[in-house]
């Protein structure tokens, strides 16, 4: 059988395709016929009978200097008629094609090919729709080109129509798995300049090794120099094996970058060994040079407050790389085997459930399958969206007694996998979790909870707007795929979602008890970090405030988001270490994570080989991915910095925090159904914008929960920020009212304080003398496609209409004018007992200040834009009396948006860190209220003449601003 050409892409008129495709406009280096494509293209005009063919093949040309990921979708006749279409009853591989620089020949095995749902094989006799995805080009870039879409009798080999040449890439997809390799590398001829770079780097590596050997004979620690040796091996040996690093451009970049690093390290060591340059003297009269400490002895560590401490009582910081427990990287990283997920919540994982007692119970007993929820299963155990494992929907009900007995049995069977391992600092019951079920036992328990909460059916009816005769009639709103029905009773949903957090925390506690019977003391944690800052929170059952205080010995935080690190610390009733078992961020944020209180971090990932199913994960890995070779080296150096500077880093964990942002569980649960799958909500957007503004004002910032407000835990705060807390229970408002009347300052961002937890109008603002007569809100225009996050949840963008923009034209005499702008939501206000401190061009109040008792409420009529919000919070801090002994500005004395700084005062020096996330290189100047006689940056160990300079985007600096005590005594004389 010969190959069947489906489309040669020569014709400019592409009537058969939808999407951005330009026939005949592709740009292959050999001039072959091709089309230029952008984004997703789809057709239903191809021949439908694919029977007898082994693969679908086409060739792509990527003109960019980086590898990217594309995808494929295939629909048969059954797919388009299937009620399970949105649950994966077709071939959906949107992120499966690894497209390297240059030419990639794509081979998709179709005989057979399984649907994403995994319940059947695609019908090759009736393939009715094909879609191909590639990324959009960046500004000034040419698009990707496609050639020769065809059916081939070959199953996994490229056919003759590909016109493959040595050095091309080949991508083969088999069901979920992919392989990407170089075509005939043995027949490829390297350009002469690349051959020369190979020789130069090989020689330079040998010279560096000789100098390192000499330095170690002299007693010099050389771990930082060894980073360059490893980087050289990556450029010489590892990356050339990868098809997407095989091009001459990629090799030039990798080899020349590694060569520069090796030369620099050799040069620095040679200057030290020859005495051309001296390090600080190491004698009894000098402070010792910080050395990289050994990997912590995990079995000797114990928990004290927020830290794991060693036998000397000093904090131990762990920086690990996923999947590495031996080998070269352990010069730099701690072993990953300091933690283990034991799957004790559900009794197995998507990878091993078939061998678990839970799988047997699931198939043998009725009532074991989750009821009423078709969204992502939240790792309990797997569904069509689960990333990895065999394709079969095994989604369990945690109320079923047979399932609970099977989970307990699984825990006993697997206990010996972990309980005798002295290297484990903690175990994870489960993470990235979520749960919701509508089984009869769930409904019975929910109704009992309603009775306890409301007392009588009349009280429930009043809040829900219902007419039930007793609690047995009460029904929670049902769900459609990822959330409640569009017309759901939002009052009833609030109670259902609130109860679901109680129910799931109870199960996590049960799981903890199951494990505690097997090991009485090993630290335990569980949770779902992202749920706490996700619009989907009300569907997940996750309330980290309950989990941290009722289940966790250590706090689980996954990822590089510092807002949620500070949030989880704030929610804990007592100090506990924060651990990160799967850190999805690059090293540019590692130190910031540690500064904010993280004790352990295990980066995902540096795999032993490229991922078999997830090319995006491959391209984000340091060695395998797209990052420059110099940045790969930075990962190794940063891991060493974490070990060397552990005490300096941990010193920042207890800096004063006099301002709190309200984290409102009510506003996490009370979300319009149409926004539950969005990337954000008005509350979450305002929460993050307020946090980002506050964290770059040189003072500690934290959070306070509704539960903490009700408990009266406001004594240590001078001010509280309310970020668009539209819904609030009466008792929580009363707690805020007590805080401000006793002398506190409150900054309110819109829309806030207009409804209660059951979505009923509330008069909270009027009690503070503020009346809202009109509200302007940007209209929701549409939604983007669902995108799967790293934690496997799905979310989408929301497109809003034109927002109102307004700039202040007049300020109160006590307020120094500044460029104060608002956009988005805007409220028309009137006030009594207060004053407008900023007004728009028509004298409309933009910012008002109202004295309440001994305190003050600041109320913004609209949402300030980024820079305006930062300036507003800065002034709010000053008027609230926030203590700030540190001030970091640019050379002109202005705050730098995106530049975070903190100060810790020690006996003879101040520690100050700077982290630049502004998106650009910026100038900085550090000012403190203490004398500075010596300035040293502790990462580079360089001395500075003044506390000023430049910091690159993504860079972290840590300064010791040292005071010479003798100067004070000389002045006294």
C-alpha cells in the first residue's frame, strides 16, 4: 500500500481548513511546498476512510531558536454524536508534539489509536475531523510551516515522502507516548566552527579539572567551580543527544556558554592559587568565610517552630531535585528521598491502583464510584484528565465503607515501604487533592450539618429563599462538568461547599489516623495548595486553614507562588515548617521561596530521560529544556547558596508583619458559577494586586482569615486591607468594626462589604458612613479555551469589555498629589462623617477617608491601577504607622515596582535581600536608619563601595550591611 497524500498545502485558497493557514506560504529551507500556520487549524474535508493505514504523517518547520509544543486532535463519527465528547471521547493530544528547531517529521500511529477517555479505539473507517495545533509566533517571528499531510502504511517509521535528511528530528506518537530523536545522526556532518568549539571546551574542561585538583590539595572548597565541569559535560555529551538541541545554532549556544563558564572559574581559581588575589584571612581574629555545608543528616533533624533544625539547633534547608538520589547532582542537591507521598488518602495512585485493594473494592461492590461530579477527580484516583497511568476511570466515593476498609488495608500493606526509612523528613498523605460527591451518605451527612448550623428549617429557608418543610428535603445544587449549574441557588451552594470542606478535612484526619497506627511520630502533611487561590475552590473540598491545624505536622506548599506561602504560614495557629515536594518553578524564585519561610524544596524536574507523555515538562527541565546553559548552571549555584546561607535565609522568617490582608473563605466559596473555571475572580485579583503592591514596600506583609478575625486575633496588626470582599458574614464585619474602632486602619478595595455570605444585600458600608448609589462593572464578553494546569486542574481566561478609566484631578490639602488612576469597577459614593482625599475630573470621590472610633477607614471607589495601588498602599502604611527601618528606591528616590526588599537586624550588621521581578534591570539604593561601614553581597562575596547599584531582572542579592562598633566608641571619645 502506498502513502495517501491528504493535503500538499500548495493552494493559497484553503477553503477546507478553518483557522489561520496560508497555503503555499510556508518557508522550508529546501523550498518544498508548504503552508504557514498559526494556532489551531481544523478540517472536516479530508478523506474519511483511513482503514489499512498505519500512521498519519506530516512535516513541520520551526524557524525559531527554541523547541515548542504542538498537538493533534482526531474525531470519528461516534465522537461528534457522543454525549461523552467533552469528557474525551475522541483523540485529544493538545500538548503532545515536541517540535524542535528546524525540521520535525511527525508520525502518529493510528492503527490502533485510543481515545483520550480510554474507553475505545478510534474508528479509522470514519475519521471526520482533524485538528493540528502549533504555537503562535512571537512579534517579528515567522510562523511554523507544515508540509505533506498524508496517511502512510508505516506504523512508526517515516516514509519516503518525508524527504528526511541526517540531523532532522523525528517525533513518533503511540497512543499517549511520544519518542523524539535525531534522524541518522551518524551521517550528519558538523560545521567546522562547531567542531572547533567541541575541541576548545574539551581542552578547557581538562584545564579546569587540573586547577580544581590543585585547589583541593590546598584545602580550598571547589563546589562552585565544579558547577562549570558539570555544565561542560551537559554541553559536550548530554544535550547533543537530544533532537531539539542538535541544530548547529543550539550547539554553538551550549558549547560557547559552557566554555565561558569554565574559563571564568579557572581564571578565578588560578588567581587565588598564585596569590594574585586573596580571600579573607582565616584566623581567630576574622569572621569565617561561609562554606557550603554538607547535605543535612535527615535522620537527626527535628522540628522547632518553622524550621527543621540539626543537632546544634541551626536551621537546615533542603534543596533537592526530583528523581535524584544518587549521581553527579548530589554534589549540589539533597537527595529527593527526604520525603514520600504514600497515597494514604485514596489508597493508591493513577500509576498503581490496579494492584491496590481499593481497585478490587471499586469493581466488586456497589456504591464505590463517586456520584454527581464529572470534573477532574483530584487524584482520587484517576479519570480521563489524569496525567499518567493506564486509561480507565476509577473515581472513588470516600463515604463507602468498603472503600475506607480498602484504603486502610492499602496503608498497612505499604507501610514497610516508608516507616523504617530514617531518611524521611516527612510523608505526604496525598496532595493536589480535591473531592466532591453526591452519594446518599453524603446527602445524609450534609442535611445533619445543615440542621446543626441553622437550627430550624425556617432559618434555612430564610437564607436560601426556599420553602422546605424539613431538612430531609434540602437539596444541594447539582453540578455540570466543572462546577454548579448556571442558575444554581448560590446560598445553597455556599452551605454545600462549606460543608464539603468539613467533610473532606474529616476524611484527611481519618487518613492521618490510619497512618498514625503504623508510625506514631513521623511528620505528616496533605492538601491542595493551588485550590486556596483558585476560583474552583468551592468544588474542591480544600480548606487549608482546617487541614494545617487539624491534620498537618508540616505545611505542604507546592510551587513558587509566594503569596500562598505567606498565606499558609498565616493560617497556621502555631509555627510549622513549610515543605515543597514538587516545586514547579525555575531557580530564579528559589531563594525568594526560602526567604518567605520554605524549609524544603524539591524541583520538578531533572529527569533521567525526556518525558514519554509530557513534552512541556521536558522543555521546562534544566538540562533537557530550552533554558540557556548559563541558567542551567545557575540552578546548581543556587542550590549551593541555599546550603551555604541557611542561617542568613532563616533569619528573615520572623520579621515583624504589622499589616494583614483579609483572606476570605466566604469570597472563595461565594463565586458566580460562570467564573468558577476562570483564572481569577474579582476577589482573587484584588487579593494578589494588593499583596504585590504591599510586598514591594520594604515591610513584612501577611494575611488574616475570617476565623482569626472572629477569634479576635488582630492585636499585632496596625492595619488591614480588604481586597474586594463583596460577601461577608455579619459577625466578620462586626470583628472588623471592633478593630477599626479600637484604633486600627482599614483600606477597602471595591467591590467590598455589599452582601452577606448567602448573597443577600448587606448594609455594612452605611454603618461606616459610606453609601454606594451606582456601580459600573466591566461586562464579561467571553471565555477562552480550557487549559490544564500543572496540578491537572482546568481553567480558562475571561474576556471583559471596556472598563471605565478615571484619573484624580483634585486632592485633599493634607494629601500630596500623585498620578492616581483607576480602571475597571467604579462606584459612585457619598459619605457622612468623612472626607474625599482624591476626586475625579467631575468631583466624583475616588478615595475617601472616614474616621471610625479611634481608627480610620480608607475606601477606594474604583480599583487603582498597578502603580497607583502601590503608591496608595505606601501612603496607607505611613499613616498607619507601619515601622519601616529599610527603604529601597531608584536613584531618584522613587519606589521600584516589582523590587522586593526586607531587612533583618543583627548585632553588628543588617541583612537585606533584594529580589527583582520588575521585568527589567533596575537601579537601586538602600537606605536604613543605622550606620553602614562595610557592604558585602553574600552570594558573590563581593564588597561594595556603597549600598547602591544595578540588579538584573530575576536576580536575588543578599547584603550584609556591617557596622564597625569601634566607630561608635571613637565618636564617644
